[in-house]
């Protein structure tokens, strides 16, 4: 007869020995659903306005701004140095969404956002993309079924490399990283080229012409023949004597005007007119 602990029951091994429980892994759909409901930066519930970086991480703008102000940006997001490094997402709200709903694996789960073209929900079952230029979020299925170089919502033109996969798979994430590095390298090269164009070209110094070189030389003394030198000396002497004669005449004229003025003052009673009249006939 089998013996038990209390005379009749036999415990199982799992009841006596603690067995390490296996970790319950979430399925891919649930993981994607959580990524659309939680901010990738703060790990808090996603709140509008919503932004995304070049690697497709979906975040609350408030969390990004707070990390920039406090300088607490994690190493994973070190490429975000300002709000210019994120894209403001334009998400289409799901009219059937309720804030009271919990994020779980329930088949009746209703996502907060939908694709404006295909009406597919961000419930983890479908991939979504955003266009860098305008920020509209569209399902990957809609972009494939309606190929276009214009946004399907606002008709803004865009290039294929401006499409960013949101909450990407590991493979897509690596491709986005490579694309980001290439874009930064092109931007840096363009900036360097523009700075080189703005610099004025170095001016080349012209070699002086024979006329300029001769004009820049120091004046050399000129030697004249003796007869010409004597003639010039006599001419200068005559000019000096003429200047002295003119100076004497100027003094005489000046004295006449000054004496006339003095007579005017002495003969203020009217005799000045007679003096001037008499001098006119002398």
C-alpha cells in the first residue's frame, strides 16, 4: 500500500519541488500593438502630438522635448539633437477607438489610429509608413496597391527614399540606419560645397606695366647745360622783382583806401564827399 503524508494522499513532484516557470513570450502581433500604444522614448502611454525619428521610432513629442531640455537623451536616440531631427506625424484617428480599452491580445482590440486610405488599423497586424515631407501616416499595403510619387492624402510629391517605415522590423531598422548615414553624408558634402562657393577667389597681383613701373620710380636729378641754367636763373630773378613791385603797389592801394576811410571819419559832417570828388580830378 502507498503511504501518503496524512495517511492517504500522495503529493506530486511539482507540489514538493519548485520548478522554474518558462517565460511566456508575446506573439509578434501583441508586440507591434504595444509599440503603437507606448512611446519608444519614455516607455509611457503614447500621447499626441506624436513624432517619429529617421529610424521609425514612434514617440510623444512631449517626451522628446523633455529629454532635449534635460539633456537626458538615451544613447539609442543620440541622433536626435533638436526637434528638427523628428517628423511630426499626421495620424488619422479611429472613430471606434475608446480610451478605456486595454492593450491585450483580445481579438476585439480596436486601435487608436487607422490608415486614411485603406482604413486598416494600427493593431499590430499591418505595417505603416510615414512620408518625411508631409508627415502623413499610410499603411504599407496602400502604398503598394496604389503606387504613386505623390502623397495619397495631400498629393505632395516625394521621393522613394523619403518613405520611413514606422516601428520597423530589425531588418528594416538596419536599412533605415544606413539610409540615415547616407543622407547625413550628402548633407555635409553639400554644405561644404556651398561654403567653398561663398569664399571670394584670391586676387592675383598684376605685374606692373612699363608705364606704371616708371611712374613709381623715385625722381632723378636732371642736369642742364650752363647757358640754359643761367637763362632760367635770370628769368626767376626777374619774376621775383616783379612780385616785389606788385607787393609795393598793393601797399600803396591799401594805404589810399585806409586814408580815405580816415578822412571819412574826420569829416563825418559831409566833407568826405568833397574830398573824394577832388581826388577824382587829380
